[in-house]
C-alpha cells in the first residue's frame, strides 16, 4: 500500500479548484511529463480540476528509473489515484498515454468498480490493433536519434545537444519499450463513452486506427480530427479543450 508521500509524487493538481465538480487525469506521450498539460486547464471550465500523472524518469522524478512494462505501471497509478476518486472523473491520454489511460480504466473497473465518466484517447490506434512497426526501442543510438527526428516530437535543441541526448534517450527507450511490449488482452468493453482524437497530418495513426476504438465501449463513441500532426496536442489544444468541455458538460455545469 502506497503511503501519502508516494501518492503525492504520482499525482499533480495543475490548477487546484476547491469547488470542482469533476477531475480530469492526464497521461503523457513517450518522453513527456506534466508540463505538456500545464495550459490545458485554462481552456476548460473552472469546475474541472485537471491533474497530471507524474511518471518516473522525468521532471521532478528524473532520478527514479522509468517503467519498461505497462501492466506494473498501471497497477501503481491505479493505487495512487484512490484518494482522488471521490468525484466524477475522466481520463485523457495522448499516444503512450492513451493506452495507459485505457488500461487504467480497465484496472479501476476491476479494483474499485468505477469507470471514468469519459475516456479521451488521443493520437493512438485502438489497443487491439497490433504494432505496425518492429521494435525500435533497442535501435543503435544513431538510428534511434534519426527515428526521433522523423517523429518530430523531441525538441531540436535536445537532438543537437549531446549532453541533453544522454538524458533523453534512456527515458525514450524505456517508454518505447513499454508501448512496444504491450500485449492487449480481451476483456468486456468499457461502459463509459470514448472520445478519440486524431491529427489529420498524423502519418503514424490513421482515421481507421482511431475508429477501431469504437469496439472498446458499449457507450457512445465520438471521433474528433484536428489539423495537426501526431503532436496536435500542442498545436490544437484549444480545440481539444472545447471537445472535452462538450463531452463532460452534464457533469461539470
């Protein structure tokens, strides 16, 4: 059982709201941390308290080894969220965070008999679709860096700075390993509605990949496509916030 200090290290309230009617828990993409969600609360109603899940190996937890397998990570996150589940809640994850959010929703259903009011999955194909590419997490360093350049998600300054690369590459390798070794297991669909977000210029995740999320819920399903590439989370955040607000309106008004 995690103590209070351990729980606090896993969850950050980005913008505390004393009168919140619902909480939105956000999980990052590979290599990302809490900072990627820092402006999201300002596009949402003040009745939504936005919390980020702080993963080991980044930001304030850089000295902690990152997880390389998804299931143990989800187990720990589910335990840490226990004290925060006293209000209606939703889960939002981008790319790696989307599959984490999905498995977290299933874990919370099994552990607590609770499901989110909405599951927002962003920039990630449905979990039952196998990996399209062979594993890349163990590529030699030059090839790994070339791949990062193509993905366009790592700051150029980091890719051109050998010292920064020494910090970034181990974390990205671990996150990629976590995703690329993930094995989907058949379970009953979730009852909560699912909203999938995609980028029209995303060459990694197609519209069909996103539509396949429909089979993971017995509730409503909605697909929203935005103008950007795989990292539309940054370029199209106001539009994302608008859809989240719409889909949570019955719980936050």
